[in-house]
């Protein structure tokens, strides 16, 4: 599985993304299931973990895009990253019980996928990291949603030059925290100097550096 190819493959207009994500899961023999509600279809990937005493960690990202957008940066990049991690955690033990959830219909403005997920599941002893807009730039930012319980240490924030934002536009992280009552983080990537965010870019050639930084960080902290 190559992260750049995956990103290009999933960066298509809706409604084709879901099927393309499923293609990749099948091709890589990654077990998955659908979490279906009246107006959403989330994709759930649970790498095997036999130790249920571990804290559960939801790794989440929305897979839908704004109408008419190829959505490479928002949010195909996050999907490609989570598919890569899904494969990684099939073969590597994490200190958490990992569950990866790809949410539908975030861009509806109603967050149907994440809202449906937190209201239809009993979720306890669980943290989350939500990824939104991570494809382009050299500058990782996090938004803490309550106490992150040490998911990212101060040392790692320094090492990876991570900036902390107090505020970010509403996203699935807000639903996980405010409705689901979960603690966690949102991770995004921006350019250090220019605060122009191209949410709906079609081309993906600048994405690889951001990926590698985040991938290294995640393998370190999970
Ligand atoms: Zn987004």
C-alpha cells in the first residue's frame, strides 16, 4: 500500500469515495464493517487486539467531501493516512485498543456520521484523535478537546514542532467531545507562513511531507 496512490485513488467526487475506500480495504485484506444509520454509512476498522483492558483509542476522519470537490486535502489525505495505519496495526501491537472510524456526512453541516456513531454506541474509557485537513503543509497543529490525558506529551510537541490552536472550525471532533463526552485531539496540517488553506485542492503532490511527519508521530504515540 502506497500512501500517495491511496490518496489519489480516494480523491474523487462523491459518491464514488466509499466504494474506492472499500476497494483498498479488500485489496489489503483489512477487515471492516459498516455502521449504518438513516442518513449515513460509516466505515469501521478494528485491528485485532486481545487485551481488552487497554484504553480504547478512536482514530477518526470524515471521508465525504464538499459537493463538487475532489477533497484531497479535506479529507482524502486523512483517509489515506488512516488506511495506512489500519494496515500497520494489523501487524503491530498498540498500547491502546485501536478502532478506526471513517465518518460519513461531516460536510453536511450536521455531522451525521459522527453524531450517529456517538449516539448509537455505548462508548466508555475511550480517547480519540480526529484528523481533518492534513494533506498539505509543514506545520502540525492540534486542538485539545478537554484533557487529552497525555496522548501527546510536551516533549513530542516540541520534537515535532506542533502548535496548539484554541479554536478550529466545527468538525467531528466537536461532536465526539461535546455529544460523545470523549476526550481527545484534533490534528490538522497547515503551512507555517501562509495561512491560506486550500481545503478542496485537486492535486496532491505537496502532501507527502506532512504525511511522513504525522505517521512518525503516530507510530511514536500509539
Ligand atoms: Zn474536513
